C-alpha cells in the first residue's frame, strides 16, 4: 500500500474521525461518524415498533450525501445485518454546493459504481436546487440520514418540511451535526471562527489562531502551499456562503415545528465509542439520553438528533 496517510484532527469536533487513506483518496477504514450513524440506524430498527419484517424493502435517503461514503458503508453494513430484506439507499445533493460542478457528480457516481456496479446510481443520486422540493415522491422513505449537513442548510424550516414529505408515516430521520455551541469550527478547525457574524470578525479570529498554528492551516499550507492570508480568505468566504450554524435548541424547535417528535439520542453511546476507540457497527443498547448530555457534548463534538414522523 503506497502513500498511507493517517490524520487525526485535534480541536475538531470530528477529531476522532481517523482517516486512513491509500494515498488516492480511498477510505480504508470506516469513519467514526459513519459507524455511529449506522449504529443509530440499527438501534432504531431494533425497536419493537419499528422491527424490519422479512421481505421488507427498507428505503433510505442520505441527504447531503457528499461523495457517497455513508451510502457505500450503509449498503455494506445494513445489507449484512438485515439479510432478509432489500436495502435501497438513495442520495440527495443540492446544486448550490459541490454538486453544482459536473465533475463532482461524476466522481460521486463513479465511486459508487466501483463498489456496487449493479445499482443504477444515475437514478439513486439526485440533485436539486436547495429552494426546490426534494426530487422524490411523497412517503417514499422509511428513513433519512445526514452527516455534517444541518449546519450547512440555510432554509432549515423548508428542509424539515421536505423531510416530512418524503418520509412514510412512522418514518424517522437521524442527523449528526455540529451546532452553534461548538467551541471549534469543524471546517477550519479554528476555535470560535463560526461565532462571528461579520467577515471582518471571522477573518481576525482565523488569522489569530492560524498564525499560532491552531486549526487546519498547517495541513493547507503543507498540502496546498497556502499562506495564512489565503487560508483566512478561503474560510471567511466558506463560512459566510456555506454555513448556517444554529443552536441545538433552535434545530430541535424547527424540527418540532415541522411536526416531528424530536429527541437527542445516542450521544452517550458516541462518547463510549470514542473511549473504546471503535469503528465497529452495532445496535446501541441505550434507549436514548437526557437532553442535557447532548447540550454538554455539543460544545465539543457533533450531536445526534432523531426526528420521528
Ligand atoms: C460537509 S458536507 C458533508 C457531506 C457528507 N454528508 C459527508 O459526511 O461527507 C455538507 C453537505 O451538505 C450539503 N447541503 C448543503 N445544503 C443542503 C441542503 N439544503 N439540502 C441538502 N444538502 C445540503 C452540501 O452539498 C454538502 O455536500
């Protein structure tokens, strides 16, 4: 194996996402966040009221699917677990972000075709404008999932309305995302950079911490030859255009406003997973956790929210 690269992002809410690359961008190990989300999925479908029946087709949507890593991991893991039923995972992306670039979509589908050549990814991966309805019929999905997406959604009210529309009655959504309470902006790795409302404020914070070697500036400098100013400029722009951080309470309130019973769940299990240093997928035994635990965790890491229709 050539060019093995191991990176651990300290001061990043995804710091325990240990990325093992083969030097060509292929993940060799499952991301912690994927293992966690898939464990949440198993836990929810282990509940008595939601038990999967033999022969059932479980339809899942990965909203904001990025480059499809969670879709691929989900197909492998859930296919092994629910052997008596069909697992169909779809992906949705919005044009305003990366998927607006043709190459991005080609790369996404290509990566999925390599691992699952018999699936029609042209149908499974769909793109729309973030102001349009999601390109799926109503009541199509049993489950929607998302990883590191809610903090990018400007119209979260509309997002939850669409989520409710595409879910079947009794369907659920599982979201894993950083909130405004987070001490560190997970994108730049810089503390407080996402707290400022102005470009000037963001720039000053990014410049200060990056000059002290805190955050992701070092890796941008090594890998892309960025100067501090180039790094600051890129993330000032990124944070303004592509992020919309909200408090956990605000996200819960928008979800409830759209008609979902909403619970912060499996957050203790995530911390236990870190302590065990495990990227295995298993159904969590906990039935959920106190809201206060998620609030404390949200300062340091992404939290997990379950929305029940
Ligand atoms: C940080 S990336 C995460 C990608 C992927 N889920 C992952 O874990 O690698 C955030 C994603 O959210 C998507 N996104 C932003 N706004 C969205 C919206 N309104 N609806 C759905 N996805 C959105 C972006 O296109 C982007 O792919």
